């Protein structure tokens, strides 16, 4: 039962990742693309968690934690860049 | 799985080399980053691919090869230091020479001065 | 007593002039002479043992593990040369005291001279081939310095350069030859080599080794066709010419041939090369000497001719000829050194060396003239003088050979012709300079020189006479032991006497005398004959050759190195493709027997994401920000790949490095053009695509072949010992901080060095800041949005907590110092981004360099700490403890090491990013340069 749920979830996540990629290609503006990247980070968190549940291991959950934390930093840095150009001032 | 892994490594390497062959510093640095992805994946592959076998004792039935992982781990960090060095070198070269060419050419068109703020220049 | 001191004393003597110059020229010269004199006394104290047929050896071990040692030996041949080098050296020191004018730096001259003397002493006493070669090169260098002593003169510089080039090139050949001999024999020990004559003769590489060694000897001893440097070396001060270019350095080549006579001579090849070279040099030198108007030029060519004579004797492969050669070494050194000194006196007192100006000096300086005439007669080979004796032996030996078959009679004939020319130029030296009318336009009126400057000449001329009249008594023993050493302990019967009865050699001497007089009498016709020839100066040919070599090298360099990175990389890739790709074509299959893992949908989607993003990075590489976003997608997928294939540590590292890299590139991108125009032609693009694609194919194929080959790894050891030996269950981390801890130490040091290099590059950087973005829009007015500030600030403790957690569990679960350090840096960087430098400045007061330094120090101290417990460097220790509330926990020294790693990573990353960020602020990094 769990495996079926995981499979369905994984398919949906993959679909959304592909859609993220589509938005990344299409744009049209820079914020669109940054948002697409940010969503991609979030979807990959889901993917890792799913993979962990599927494999019955908790070893990869820290990777998800890290993506959650650092993905934010990356997005924030990119936003700062398009706003001010200069990250650290 | 192996086929697609090998294909991705080859593709990353090809993209990296293509970018390294361009004539501007920033693009070369991006090419080197792609290349270091490819190299790290390649080195990692020397331990072969294992599913569900993290080299943590007691967590898996069969362990993946930890040695290439240890090597790649330091390679990633050192790779960052080298990338940083190149980036700063690129900036320094632009600061001192006024252009970011690495193709031995004199820049075709100088940067328009109106776009530059000389508050530190 | 110590053999080493014989070499060391002159070497220490190089320092003496520096300290004694201030006390005046006399004291300086006196002190300089002290050490070689002491060295000479040491040698003389050894002499009785040597005369008893012993050889003295001394070996000092240097690096015994690889067989390196400093080794000296003193035998008859060395003794003979040491007496020449140190004895004549002392005379030259005295002579130079009066020769050098007040304008010349006396101390500099003496320093060079002593350096040269030490090098020569080193050559003749070395008992090791490599050591011998070292001293050999040192003579080339010191001779360069001495020839160019008057460096304001162009001819001195050119002459010195030429001498260095020729002898230096010969030195390289000699090195190759000596290495080859060492390989053949299996030892560089001279004793062993000299005892291995049969092995060397029988070896297939003997001809090569012989030719290489002879190249070294011939260049040094100015043998044809390398003779041309010696006349140009006459630009040196005359004491140098007397010492280096007649008595000692040019004899080093002769010494080398004599030293290796037991192992290299005795074959037809030796005979043909050595004797023919010697004969040619003998004739050529004697002939040209006659036409030289310059006193020193005449003497230089005469030296070449006499060196040729000695070489010829050594080449005859007969023991008696070798004895004659050694005898002539002594004789030539004495009369030629005195002649040079006399020439120097004449030059000094009359201001000219041109024999067309110098005439009739007898009436101005009769005493000097007498000395010079006696020496010149010795050079001509007149009876009752030493030159006569060795020349007679030479004639006798030319008669005793039959090596050219039925043409062997030509060698004595040519020898007589050479000797006749020798008589002729000696006569010219005597007659033109001291008689033959009155001086023509001399710069100053000649007069007798100071008393002391004549002493060296007097001593040497006295020696010429003594040897000439009482040969057996004066040099008999010395000659015997020197021959004893050269001829491998069998000295043929020879009779040193003035009168051997009426025989063919005497007749030949007589013929040479008469011939020489006739030649000189008819010199006008000879000069006229010679003037028809186009005399090209060797210097011009040499300079032209050098120039064209330099031009060729420059054009090759400029062709290969045009400043374009693209070209270098392209060449590199092509080579890689050829060397890495071609062997793959010959392989019939590219997969191994390892079972492959079945594909799944998620992997395919991730692979597609990676492929599209990588290609998009390439397609949009000129729109740099866009390319950067795609690049970060690739990085994300790479870390997912690591997670998927059981490498959680790598996934964590890759993720954090990914973020740090993006921040770095964004920081840099601000200062660089945002986009670039299309610069490469389509043709160029397609060629690059093709090459990059092919390389990618090669790498992919290799990767696939590797992935499908069954694994044979040493990691089982690490897995088995990780818990028991390293105290941790995360094998990757245990490898990093324990098993391969030394590697990791090296890596964090590299990291620290890279960061410091960047620090220096950032310092004082002045770079233009764009006032608008690439679309021409103004930047936002709000540098620190409030939302970002608040969220970031609350992130900091969380991130530090995660970082501490990752660090602490690193030994047993995925994590560790590298990852924790990266997380900490990202958290701090986020504060920089959100709050700006001014906000951070009062809160973080420590310099990041110190963090790097403390990290490396902690890691190293952990390693060194194991020494306290008698363990090897970086041995680890761990144990388990328990505390109330916390329970059982583990403490390991590896954790301390990991702390060092952590600090270094934090320091390095922060040093790079924070200083880069500060470039646009008032806190920018500026270092005051002292210069």
C-alpha cells in the first residue's frame, strides 16, 4: 500500500520537476526563473524524502534538511542580485 | 542505469570543455564548474554504483565503496577553492587590464563608460 | 690531517678577500695566499706516501640511503695537478697583486680566482664521478666570471659568454657520458670505475660514453673544432690567461683523458678520435699562431697547439706516449704561464700587445726580455730547456706507432712540420718584440716592471731551466708516480736525459729548428700567402649562430604561446583525444561483466533535467545570469545523484558547495560583463563542438567501461576496521580523519593557501562598479529589505545548530567537519547578504585568516600530539564515557582533527566570500605595500 502511494507521489513530483524545467526554459522574466529554481529545490526535497521512505532509511533526511535551508539562501542571493546587483554591501 | 550515468558524465564533460574553449573568463569558469561535476561523478563511479548501500556501518546490507567517496569529498571542497581562485583572478585581470578576454585578443568594443560608476575606480 | 681540507681551504679562501680588502692591497694579497699555501703544505705532507705508491682516500657519507657521498682521493696524477694548481696559483696571486690597477676591484678578482682554484682542486681530487662533474661545472662558471672581469668591455663579455657556452655544452655532454659510465659499471665511485676497464670496453654503449666524455674534454681543452673560444678568452686579465688558459683549466680536459685513460683508452676508436683531433689541433694552432699580431693571441694559439700535442700523445695508445704527455703537461704549464706573465708585463709597461708596434724592447727591459726569451726558447724546444725533452719524447713516440698502416710515416712528418711552426712563432715572439728595430707609436715608454712582479716569472723560468738540465733529478719521481696512476700501476721504462745519442728524434728536433728558422726568415711570403684567405672571425660565426638560435626559439615560443587560453586548451584536448581516444578504437567491447542496475522513472526524469540544464547552460552561455541558474540545476541534480547512489556525505558536501559556488559566481558576475556578444565564428563553434563532443564520448565510454567492470577494491579493509580501529561507523568520515588523515591535512593546507592567495589578489583591487543592470535599469534603492533581514537572522541559530549537529555526528553518521564548515559559512554569508558589512563588523571581530591558521594548527597539533604517546604522526585514539543525563558517548582524537578541518573550511570560505563582498564597501581590503 505504501509503495503504491510512494509511486504515485514520485510520478507527481517528477511531473512537477519537468514543469519547473519548462518554466525555467520559458521564463520570460528573471524572477520567473528564480522561482522555478526555488520550486525545483522544494520538489527535490520531496523526492529525497520519498526515496528515504521507499528505502526504509533515514540517512538521506539531512540532505533534505540542507536543501531546505540552503535552497533558501541561494534563492535569496539571486533575488538580491537582480535587485541590487551587489550581494554584500 | 549505468548507460545513462555514463552518458550524463560524458555530456557534462563535453559541455564543460565547450565552455572552457570560449574566450571570456566567466564562461571559462562556468565550464570548469561543469567539468568538475563531470570529474567528480567520474571519480565517484570508480566505486561503481550501489543502491541502498551507504557506507555507514549497520545501516545497509551491502556497503558501497567508501574510498572514492572520501576522495571526491575533498575534491569537491578543493574544487571550490580553485574555482574561487580563478574567479578572483578573472576579476583582477578585468580590474587591471579592463577586459575579461582570455583569448589573447584586444576587446572588440570597449565597455560604454556611461554604464560604469567610477566611485571606486 | 684531512684530505677534505685540501679542497675546503681554497673554498674558504673565497671569503678572505672580502674581509681583508680594507687593510690594503699587500695585506689582502698576502692573506689570500695563506689558505692555498696551507693547502699546498697539506698536499706536500701527503707526498711521501704518494711517492711510496699509495693512494689516499677519504669518504664522507652524505645520504647513505641512496649511495650519495663526498669522496676524495689523492694519487700521483692528482698530486702532479695539485702542485701545478696550487703552486702556479700562488704565483698568480702575487703577480695579480701588481698587475691589477687601482681601478680594478682586487677583492672581486681574488674571490673569483679562489673559487676557480677550489673548483680545480676539487676536479683533480674527486673520487666520485658526479662530484667531479660538479667541480667541472664550477670551473666553467668561475672561468666565465674571470674572463668577464672587465665587464665594461664588450669583447670581455662576448668572450666570456662564448667560453661558457662551449665549455658548458661540453659539460653537459660530459655529464651524460659520466652517467652512462656509472650505469655501465653500476657505481659512480671512481675507484670502482677505474677497476672496471673490461666491463666498459665490452659494453655496447662504450662508443657513446667515450664520445660524450671526449666532447667534454675537447671543449674544455680547446681542441679542434672547439678551439675557437680560447683566443677570445684572452680578453681576460693576463693573470687569468696565465693561470686558467695555459696552466690549469684547459688542462682539465687533458686531466680527464688521463684520469680515464685506464678505462677508456686502448681501443681503435680512442686512437682515431683522440690522436687525429690532437694532430689537427697541433697543426692548426701552430700555423695560426704565426700570423697573430697580438702577443696574447699568439700565445693562445700556441697553447691550443701544445694542448693538441698532449692530446695526440694520449691518443697514441702507447704507455711511453702517455708518460711523454704527462711530462709535457708539466713543461707546458711552466713555460707558458711564464710567457703569459711576461706578455702581461710588456702590455702593462708599454701599453700595447701588438707586435707591429712592439719592437726592440731589449734596450728598455733587458731583464724581463731575458726571462721571456728563455721561456720562448723552451716553447720552441731548444736543448737544455724543458720543452726540448718532452718534444723529443714526442718525436720518438710518433715514430713508434703504426696505426695508420702504411701511411703511418705521415704522423712524424706532420709532427715535425708542427714543431717547425712552433719554432717559427717562438722566434717571432723573441725577434719581433725584443729586437727588430725601434718601437712604433707606443702609448708609453717601456721600462722594467716592479721587482716583485718578476718573481713569479723568475721562478717559472728557473724551473724550465732546472727541468731542462737535471730532468731526472727534478721531476723524475713526480713523473713516475703520475704515470703510475695513469697507466694503472705499470710504468714503462723511460729515461729522462738530455742526451740519448745521435738518433732519429734528435734529427727531427734539428730539422724542426732549421725548418722554423727558414719559415720565420721567409715569413713575408707566408703572410702574403695567408692574406689571400678570407679570415672569418670565429666570434662572428658564433654570435650569428647564437642569434639565430634565439630567434628560432622565440618564433617557436611565439607560435605556440600566443596568449590565447583557447588555443592551449584546444591543443591539450586534441592531444588527449588522440592519446585517449585512439586506443579505444582498438578495443572490441566496452562493457564488463558486472550486472547492471535496472532503470527507474525518477532516475530518467532527473537525468533529463540534468541533460537539458547542461545543454541550456551551453546554449545560453552568453547570457550569464541565465546560464548560472541552469548551472545550479545541474549542481542540484549532481547532489541528488550522490544521494541516490549511496553517498550521503557527498550529497551533503555537493549541496553546500553548490550554494557557496553560486554566491561566489554571483558576487563575481556583478563586476564582470553581464552578457557578451557572439565572438566565435560558426566554423569555430562547430569545430569546438566536435572536439568537445568527441572528448565527451571518450569520457563517457571510459566511464561506462569502468562502471560495468567488476570492482576490486581495498575498501574492505576500511569497512572492517572503521569501528574497531577508528571508532566510527561512517566509513567515509573515518577515512578522511583517521585512515587517510595525513592526506586531509594536506588538503586543508591547500585550501588555506588558496584562500590566502585570493586574499592577496583581492587586496588593493580597483574595479569599476556598474551603475545599472544590463537592461539599463537602475538598481533598487533598498539595500537591506526588512523581510530578508528578519528571516535571515532567524535562520542563523538554526543553521548553526544544524551545523553543530552535522559536525558532532559526523564520525558515525553522514556529516563531518567539511560539511559543517560549509553550512556555517553559508549561514554567516547569509547575514552578510541580508544585513551588510556594517552590521557584521561589530559582531564578528575576528579576522578570517586567524580562523584558517587556528584550524590548521589544531589539525597539526592533533597529529603531533600522538608523538607524546609514542605513536606515529596522526595516530588516533578514542574511548567511550558516560555522563548522567547524556548517557554513553564517545570521545575521539579524530574529532579534534575534524574541528581543525571545520575551522579551516569556515575560515577559507569566509575569507574568500566576505572580502569579495567588501570590495564595494568602505571596509574593502587594502594592504599598504612597503615598496
